[in-house]
């Protein structure tokens, strides 16, 4: 306690003796005297080269480097990509004018210049934001995820999801190549920060955009991690083992071999705590599904409890200007069980009824997944890429359920008891081959691609049910059936494109796409025959032999402008669709031809290096699913029989999206705003007919009037005082709205919804010794139904969270993750609130290569999985199985050997 008080005293005393400083100037090109926008200016300590503050110049080349320091002298660096850096020593004071600073173009990259450039904390290029990992202080054993949390404009939630100015990061590359898989968490949670040199953030591009150099649509982000030169040869690995009460356990390991551009990775794990298995030194790594929960679900919500085991490998290699190759394979086994109950209020035009359901699910899956990417450059103008993927999944499940329905007076109307088993295998193979050829240096190119998707799904299931009707029409109906399903799908696409430059920045694009998608679906249902003691009675009514074919021709024409500040594109696609389906068993068929003129357009305006506006419009065609088309009754739920409609039309979706972002490097603050609306023409919606016994029959039809929209914003502010402490604020409010249309007993029902989701959090970090992260979120949902006599449905949920991490005293790691949740509107029998508290205490041993940890999961034993939701014609409360309280002890060990030393020599 005494040391903690001394530390807190030092925080305030250091701040008291520190002084504000402001260093101002203007950066220009030495020859042209033109301003150099986005030059990086940063100050370091003369004594130990630690980063004190940094900023960038505005569009006029002007900068104001501000900060607070107790140092009497600073070394200030003025840098710009392609120019020789300028270094000046200054004595910080309230206002210091450096005047005009001229940078010379860099004729050649000298070793000394490169050393300075390696320390630049941030570099802004045309489409890349580059951070120097060593400029952002973290604890010595930090992972890549830890340093990402320090970067301005970057947010990492408790699930490991990464966003940059509100845009999700959908892949993390290592030295420009896929690291094991496209899941960003595999790299960010398993790689240590101290082997990373640069962190580069760009807009995610397609293979064509990468080759031609054109801008991406900017919807998602890619992070590329470059390995330090002295760390790029050797091995690195992590292993962990844990065991606890209730026989809870976790085993996992990662091994990586680096040899310049070549990399071999192996990952393996096994646990029964719902863990992804990628993390080793964090609370959630050995705490299962202890993520910060979404308010629509609950604090520790999950779909049951899963025991899983997996092992996989990955290989990557490349040679600049010749080829780039990577491949991966993963085998996994999962066994899941989940008991859940629901209470649903069903809305009818003239009354309502209530249904209760209790289900028990137990299922297992073993999965084999593999994929590869090969890019081969025949020459600098001609590239071929191949991307095959393959998966084979085998599933088994056992499911029991009990359902009852009551009228408004509480009288029992019907019930159903059901037991089902299922045994299936699904095979998927897909591949895409791209041929890309540049015809000149002006931007003319031609592309050709071929892709295929081949699937096979076989399933054998048994259904046993007893449906009872009560009241005046009391009766009982039993089903004992076996169904064998065999679905095969083959889809092929051929795409060709040509670009013709019209001016230096304006281009004409011509394209054509041919798609052939065919499915053969057979379902054979047999009823149990008591005389034959087997499933020998073929049920013609419930069986089908269904064939679906969709052929599309899609010529397109577009204009694209690629400007430095302003770029736009407008594309028109004429889509000719030939749809046909036939059920040879039921003797039904349908065929028709549809023509649609679809448009897509986007515009992006760069107001500066850090400020942009992006506007998009897109229309696309959506086809009904096989289940919605098949005119065969699905009796898997005898209380709700579903029948498809072979005459369904394709639906057209129209979407408009807006995005604005701005980051002020001087103030360490950023803001982004986004919004969008989607309108669906001819959406496939349900038509329900409910009889007097509340037995539902559902069919499908095309309906207009459906739409949904969203709007949100984010604000972040970071305050940093030398290496003493950092304080980061996040505010993220959002709303959504929409309308869904359905039919019940011939009456159209419109369900209008509106939701508000404000969220605020802050993170305080003192010298990487203590980190405190409080947060609060509120969820307000309002649904209004068009039926007379029904009140609006209002759902309120809120949560307050506190995450506390302490790395003091030395080699001790103490972590707490506490969430209080409150669901105001759930019905009787469902718990409304809970405190979800996870705690761990770790000791670093063996020169910090090993960590001993004690973990308490759900310390107060209050974990719940309760939520309320609304649908087109219902209001529902849900509660399911969750991982409950356990205590666990663990040990993790990391080993690294770099620089050509004998791998793992010390371990021997």
C-alpha cells in the first residue's frame, strides 16, 4: 500500500513540476518552397531517446508540437517520406518558433538516415498509415493486441475485434502474407510486440486492386505487421496448460518458424471452456467466453458449452517480383450441449396467444478445412492468382423439446413433445483463378477470372413427436419418420473486364459476367411401419426431388475517376436472369426470365491527409433460398408447418452508405460518422395462417415495404504525458431503425423498430504498471406493430463494466473484469440482473518466459444468458445454458530463438 501511495504521489508531483511546451514551424520543400503536408515532427529525450510527443503538418505545412515534460532539452526530428530528415536540439518552453524548415529530397538512403527513419512514430503515405511499434510503450511481455490499443484511432474490444476510425479490420498480415488464417485475432493475440517493427494500416483491397494499384472501396481495413530484421530468422512459440474445478481444462500451443519471407506455423489446442485458444497471457485467454457482452445477449452469453480440440498448420513464402504463396489446414472437433427455454407472445390480428418451449441440444462436429493462395508473376505486367478452399464437416446431433401454447386466458390449447436425431456430412470446394494483364503504363489492363463452388450435403435424420390438441377438438397425433436428404450444388462463374484510359485520371471499364448455378435436392421421407418393424412406408407428400437452375448474363459499363483528392465511380449492370425449378416427384415446375438494371456508385473526397468523406450506393439481386422455393411441407416442428413457394421472385436491395472521418494528430483526437439505409423490393416474407388450435402454417411471398437503416458516430481522445501515463476516451453512440412486413391470417402486419445504443469508455494507464478501463452502455429498443389494440414494446438493457489490470509489483499480474447487467423488460421466471466477475492473479517466472496463474471465472456465480427480442409478429424472452463458476490454475511458457542461433537450444 505504501508503494502504491508513493506511485500516485509521483504522478501528481511529476505533473506539477512538468511544463507545457509548444514548438511551432513550417515544413517546405527546399527547392520549390511548396509546403509538405503530413510531415511527421516528433520530440525525443536527449538522454534515452524515449518519445515525448509527436504531430504532423497540415495542408499548409504548418505544425504545432505540444506536450508537457520535465526535461530541460529535447531532440526534435522533422521527417517526410522521400526527404532527408532534419534534427534540431531545443530547450522546451511555452512557445518556441522554429520558422521555416526546408527539407532536401533524399538522393539515396544512407544507413544513418535509415536509423532515424526507423524511429519515426507515424508516417502518412497516400493510402497507408504506418506506426513504429517501438514508439508506443507497452509492458515488456505485450502482444500485438496490446500495442494496437495504444495507437491513435485504433480500438480493440474485449472480443479482440479491431476497428480503425470505426472501420473493421478484417485481416492481419505478417510481412504481407496471411498469418495462418484471415482471422485477425490469431496474429494479434499470439505474436509478441517486441518482434514487430512497423504496423501498417491500409484499406483492404481485392486481388485486382492490389495488382492494378486502384483504390479500394474502403469498407474494411487491413493491418500488415513487418518483422524486425534481427527477429526474422528463428523460432517463436507459446504453450499453455490449465486445469480447474468441475474438470475444466485448457491446453494450447503455437509454434512459428521465420526465415525471411518463409514462415511455418503450427497451432493446436483443446479445452472445455468455450475458448478460441489464441491467447495465453490474458484473463480471457484462460477464462473461456468471458468477453464483454453485448446488451442484446447477456454478460457471459454463449450458445451452450463447447468442448473443442483442434490442430492445424500454415506455410507462407514469397519472392519479390516472382511469386507469393501461402496455405493452411485445420482439423477441429467440437462437442456442444445447450439447454434453453423461451417464452413467446404471438400477435394475431384479433387476439394473441402464448407459447413456452424447453429444448435440450447435444451435438458434435468434426471439421477439416484447408485453403491456399498462389500469386505468380510471369512478368511485371502479367499476374496469375489461384485461391482454392476445401472443407469437409461431419455433424451429429440429438435434440429434445417440449412446447405448449395457451390462450389469453391461460387455458392450454396444444402441446408437442419431440425427439430428433441427425447425422450429416457436408463437403465444400471452391476455387478462383485470376488472370490480370497490364497493357501499358497509362492504366490500360484486361482481367479474366473463373470461379467454381461445389457442395454436397447428405443428412439422415429421425423425427419422433407427439402433438396434442386440447379443448373441444381434443386429439393426439404421432409422427415417427426417417428422412434422408441429399443436396448437391454446382456454381460456375466467368468474368472478364477491360479498362480503357480516357484521360490521366478518368477511365472507362467494360465487363461481362456469366454465372451458372444449379442444385439438385432430393428428400425421401419414410414413416415407421409397425408390421415390418422398420421405416418402410414412403411418404410421398413430404418427399421431393427438386431441381433448381439459375443462369445469369451480366454485361456492365462504368466510368471511374482516380484523383488525388477526389475519386468516384459509376457502374451500370444489365442482369438477365433465367430461373427455373422443377419437382419431379410432386409434378410441379416453374420457369421465368427476369431483367434488372442495377447501379452502383461511390464517391470519395479527401479533405486532407486525415479527413475523408465517402458516399456509396449499391443495388443487387437476392435470390430466394431452396427451402423457400420447395413446395413440400416441412414438419420438423408439428406446431409450425412450413411450405415453400416455387413462384417466388428475386428481390432487389438498394443501399446507400455515408462515412466521414477526421483525426487531429495535434490534439490526439478523432471523430467518425457513419450512416446507411437499405430498401428491399420484393423481399421474401412469411405468410402465416393460425387456426383455432394455434397450429401455424407458414408460406412465403414477395412483399414490398421492408427497409432498415442505421447511424452512428465515434469520438476518441488521447492524452499522453511523456512516458508517465496515457488517458484515452471513447464515445460511440449509434441508432438503428427499420420496418418489416409480414402477413398473419390474411392481415398485413408492419413492425416498425427503433433502437438507441450509447456507449462510453475510458482507459487510464500509468507507466504500464496499472491500467483501468471503465465503461457504460445503454440499449433502448422500441417496436411498434400496426395491429390495433397492441401497445408498443419497449426493451431497456444496460451494463456497467470495469476492467482493472495491475503489473505491479514486478512479475505480478493481477486482472479483474467486472460487468453489471440489467435487463428491465424480461418476463417472470427470467433473471433481470447479474454481476459477472472474472479475476486472475499471475506470477511471471523463468526470466518472464513462464507465467503461473490462478483464475476465478464468474467469481460471484451469477452468470446468466437472458435476453428479450421482437420479431415480425412476436415478443420473446430467451434463456440458455452458460458456463458457470469455476476456478483454474494454469502455466504458460514462451520460447524465442532468433538471429541464427540453434532453435530451442536453451530448452534442451
